[in-house]
């Protein structure tokens, strides 16, 4: 059984005596030929049936380490034949005897199939030595062939890089084009009605064709897709927080006259298809991690897009207001007074927007350059050094785990205070709400100013004809200024700015606390492996903390609040 297992990958264990067991699965199932099932689930080691001694001696025939290696050898042969589809591949070279009876690392005349020499005698030590050497040789050839096939025939690194470029938003020109297309498609929509998967697929295709992504290999482009997350059980859909299902009596910056509360942006998810045999490395759990990080990065990109777009709208609005103020009109005194109030509102909006953009841009730069690019370089080095498929799987899992930790998404918290991920969600929720607010009032204001400009043009045309330019007071001319001078708008902006600053200060406080908890000067001994892992994970956190509060403004604010609190309690 052992001979057939490590030379042919055949498991004939009719009486359940062997220490390797095969998990039965319906051959009609698609999972039966998947790389993940073949490598991770199909074969298991039964440690209780590993032979420990021979002829009553205390010498182990098969150590736990050798038993694990035997499992990998047979499993590797089946992986090569059923997943890599290399059915003609053999463990032994063509010029080697199939029975391996000739020289095996100096063991001349020793038959591996019977574990006896030519005279029919079996030496216990020679037996174990031969077994160990043959398994080692077979293991090296099998793993070498698997890695070579995955890298060259199945484009392992190309697919991993594509996952980074699309699910981790590394392909910047494509991402910008795709977000812009989604903004044009979703603008004015209050539900997913009329949005289908093929609608998103056409937007994705357009973004691929108009950016450098079109030069990527076909095996990458054909695996790329996009879908709507329409499953009601999807917990990641409202990552920004569940929207309120009841309308508030207070004025909201955006007016939703529809019964639906669906935001189409919350349903968009880029997909990348990973097939066998690569699913042994990029398994379902890894893909869930990819999508978890994608949802975070995509929402971060959306908020950045909204804030930058509102800056462009704000610039156009300020110019239009200046023109309208100079033009005056029939109600010029009232317009002038309201214009002063609206000017203050726009300055406060601009200040709040810059605070949010400071946070968003620095966080995004940290994630893109220090987390994702640094992690990718480490993954490339690890895969280059890998000697087996398990080494590649471990390197990829570590790569994803490190990204989750450094992205502040892996903080478990102490159960009493909010986690870093929760605070990030709150900050992005506030910024998203503020971005919608700006889009609403800027769009309405620009539309109102355009209408006032058309009225003024008609007045000028009538005046040129010698007619009365104005016969009545036209309230449309000053409506935008009175709208922007509404006290409720000021209250909303101030409330939003205070909420954002409060949550942002808490985030900085928690980040600072995590940095202080790490012993950066600890000596590197074997008892501190966990500490070393923590230091490696959080080595970039101090730099992010410095970027977010480079001037020390929030640190000074925190000290002032602590002093005030002490004075009040003292």
C-alpha cells in the first residue's frame, strides 16, 4: 500500500489499515476535481494508525514528520493528475526503474517495494533509511513539478497580481473610470430598480476598454466580472451602517420621495473567478477576505470621489454666486444680506470637506503604498522561496492576514470600547452623508442660479428692445441665497463637523494606544514570537498616526479637553 501510494498515488486500503484515508465524494460533484478539495480535504492522516516500531524494538519506522511527508507525496501525485491534468507524469524519471530497485542514495541492491536486499534479508535501519530517502526524493520532485506548473502553465502570479489590481483597487486608471461610470449611472436613483448585472457588466467593459487595463492578458480579463449583491442576508451590503427605515421630521439634505431606501452603490461588487487548480491557493476563505477588503477600499474610494466632486461643484457655485451678486436685481438689498450668510455657509462646508479629505487621502495613501504594495512585495519574495504548495498557501494566507491587520480591519477590541474598524465605519458614514448633503444643495443651488441667469437675460433683452425690463419683483433671483442662508443648513454642517471631529479624535486615541502597547525594543528570543509578529504587523501604524495629526492639532485638542474635564471635576 505504501509503495503504490508514494509512487502512483493509488490508495487500496480495503481493510482500513493504512494511515492515509480518502474522503469519499460523489464523482459527479464539481468539487471532486477542484484543487481545494484535492489538496485540503480529500486525503487525511490517521495518526493512530501510523506504525511506531519494528520487530519489537523502540525504533520508529515512520515518524510523525515522515508520515506527513508520505501524505503529501501521494496527495501531490493526485493533484498533478486530476487538477493539473498531467496524467502522463510519473514520479520516477524515464531512465529510472519503476520499482526503484537500483541505487537509492547509495543503497545499492535494495528493493524499496519489499524493503529487503537481494538475499531476501531486511535490515531494520536500512529499511527506515531507504524509506526516508525515497519519500524525500519523491517529495522534492512532486513539489517542484506542482510549483513549476502553477507558475508557468496556470499563471499563478498573474492571477494573484490581477486580484491585487482589481479587488484591492491597484489599477488606478480603471478604478477612476469605473467609479465615474457608476456615478453617472446611479445619479438620481433611489433604488436598484432598473439596474441589472448586465448593466454593470457593460460599465465594467467600457472602463476596461478605455484604460490601460485593456493590455492585460486574456486569462485575466475573462475572469473579471461585476455583480449586484442582492442577497438580503449579505451583511456587507450596508457596511456604512443600516439606513433608517423611517423618515425624520427634521430637514434632511437629500429628499427621498421614494419608499425604497436602497443605495445602488451598496450593492456593487467586483468579482474575479479563480478556477482549479489555483483554488487550492486562493480558496473560498481567501476570496471572502479579498471581498471584505474590497468593500472597504471601494467605499473609501466612493467617499473620496464624492468629496472631490463636491469641490468642483463648490467652485462653480462660488463663481455663479459672485456673478449673481454683482448683477443685483430688483431685490438687491435682501440678496446682498443673504449672500453674506450663504458665503459663510460655503466656507464652513469647505473647511469640513478639507478635514474629511485630509483623513481620506492619507488613509488611502497608507493603504495603497505601505499596506498593499509592501504586502505584495513580501508575497513575491515568499513565493519565490517556496519549496512546496503548502509554503505558497501559507505565504498567501499570511499576505491576506497582514493586509487585514494593517488595514485596521482585524482589530477585535476589548469588548468595552469600539474597535478601529467600527470607528472607520462611522467616519466614512459621516463623510458619505456629508457628501450627499453637498451634492444635494450644490446641485439645487446651481440649478437655481441658472434659472436666475435666464431671467436676467430676458430682462436685458426686453431692455434692449426699449421695453420695461422688470414689471414685478421676481423672487426666483434671490431664492438660492435665501436657501443657502437657511439656519437648518448651518446646524447640519456644524453637527456633522463636530461628530466627525469627535470620532476622528477617538480613532487617533485608539491608534496611539495600540502603538504604545507594542514593545518596540523587545529582544528577539524564541519566547517572544507573538510580540515579534505584533511589531511586524503594526510597524506602519506610527507613520499613519503621524500623517493624520502631523501638526499635533488633535493632540492639543485632546489635552485641552482633559484639562477642562479635570477643572470641572476638581
